[in-house]
């Protein structure tokens, strides 16, 4: 095993229940990141940022909720359109 794997062996996860964090958890995480970066997540101009980031990550990771067959079907349809 590489050193990164060994470094994580003794760490206990913060979330012990099985399941996906909800949107409120994700937005809270982004507020934490904003505070970590030295800014105030409640200041004007940043208030909606956690919600925007949560939406962008949902879009970015949408593939995790898709099956391989659905992705192949979409790709096949796009290929047929491009060849016509």
C-alpha cells in the first residue's frame, strides 16, 4: 500500500450512518470552506454561494447516479445524429 492509504487507516469518519448527505449538509460544508478561506459566508455577495456550489456539484457529479447502459444509449443517439 502507498503512504496515503496508511495515513488514513486510523481515521474515524465523521458521519457514521450510511447514506448520502442532504443538501443542507453540503451547503454547510461550503460555508465552512468559505470561513476556512478567511471570509464571512454571511456577507453580501456570498450568502447564496453555498447553494450555488451545491447545485454545481450536483451537475458535475450527475454521472454517479447514471447507469452505464443509460450513458451508452445517450452516446449512441448522439453518434447517430452526428453522422447524419
